[in-house]
C-alpha cells in the first residue's frame, strides 16, 4: 500500500494505519526498512526528516492533527510555520497554545520533555491579536519566543516589521497580554529596540551586541560625501553606522557569499571610495554559521574600536568619556579581573585574589 494515501502533510497516526490493515508488526518492519519514521508516540512520517528543523516541522504537523482545533502552534514553533526567522530555537521541544479554556483548575502549561502546551491567553485585550488556523498571532509568537533571549525576540520582530506583518503597537500589546512570565521584562525592554531597517538576522544580532556594549547605531547608514559616486546620488550605504564616530559596520553571512573573496569585493565596492581616503574606518562582520558565533565575534573587537572626534552636529558624549566608559564595561563584563589582581569585597571589608 502507498503510505502517502493515508498521510496528511507527510504524517499519519497509528490508528489510521490500523484502520486500513497495517498492523504493528508491519509498521515495525517498515520502520526498519526506512520507509516509515517514528516521530513520537503513535505518530509516523512517510519520509526521513532532513534535519532537526524539518523533524520539528513534521512533529508539529502531527501534533496539530492530534489536537485538531483545540490548540495551535506558539513560540518558535509558530515562527517556523509563519516563515519568520528564529534565534537558536530548541527544535527538540514543540510549543502549542490552547485555543480556549479546558475547564480544568490547572492554569499552568502542560510540560513534557518534548512538548509544551500553554493555556489560552486570558487577558481581555487578547482578542485584538487573533490566532490563525494553525498558529498564534505573529506578535504573540514573537513575544513568547523572546522570553528566553532578547535576540530571540528582536530577530523575528525586525523581520515581521520589515514585511509589515506586525506593528510596534501589536508587539507592545503582545508583551502585555501574555502576562507575567519569567523573562517578560527583557521582552518589554526589547520592544523599544525593534527596527524594520535591519535587513537580516545577522544585522539584528550585530546591532544587539553593539547596544549591550554601549554603542548606538543607525541602520542602513548613508555615508556622507558619497552621493556623487552613486547613480541617482543615493550615496554608499552601510549596514550600520556607530553614532558619534566614523565607524561603519557591515555584516555579511555565508548564505550570501560563496567565498570570503566575494564578501570582501562587495564591501570594497559598496564603501571603497569612502574608506580609501582615510576619513572612515570599517568593521566587517565574519561569515559565521550560527547567531551565537557571530555574537562572540562582535563582542571581542567592538569595545576596542578607535573613537575619533565626533562629527560636527553628531549626537553623543565626548569620545574620551565614551572610551573610558567602554573600557570599564569591558573589564567588568568581558575580560574579567587580571590574574593576581586583588578584588575588594566592600560589603564584608575583606579582599581576595582572583
């Protein structure tokens, strides 16, 4: 029998297989042959998952059929269905949210090692963010995914704003209707930093790291004085410019370039005439394979950026004050104390050696 005839979205339950005459020993034989792949208890796939993300997509299709209309995808699972980018999600755990009250006294989420089912939102304003047929509202999914890390909120939020699928007001409302949860304060703080001008998740992560290091950036910064060298006088545009400096930031990923040479040639082509005369300096992001890898790369050099005198009319403190503040932050949060340097414990009046 063609298993695709009993599968919906490439998945089928054990009960459906038994109904058409495929018993358990036959399923075990098909599993050993690689024609059927087990997803979770009672559910199978007719094809082999390509990776962890694809396996999560298949499990999600099975869970949505299992829960029927009683639950929809939420958190990173909803972002996957909605086609929005994610920041280091845990694809081993599927997230659902119930569409209505169950009548039980339990109001906490039902948790298993590979599944989390959240109760429905009980806020009076939740109706302003309606769920779709298979997933919660994009703003709600972004807010729930951002409970783990600010970048997990900013990466899909910037993409959704850029595609006009959500508004800042909807993101702010979603941060309120999901209620008090661990991590909600970082979500509310991150709403103020969303920017639709970030054109890729890498640019969002780079801007977030620079923000945490005390730098303010302007996305899609047009380099002054380059208008005569571009068609239509638009000027050369960098991914970001650091406020109060003459430093440009470019983030370029492996998905865009076949080799490092291609990356460098485009960077020179986009900002070459502005950088060649020594008036501007560039900081070019690496070809990192994961967001956390890019974050670690940016954390090392950005504190040590040279800060020339601010441009005339620029916003910011003096260069000397900013440099001293960044060096203090770097020693405290990144570099750590020097070996053998005493650390004073003022609260107890004693000292120790790191």
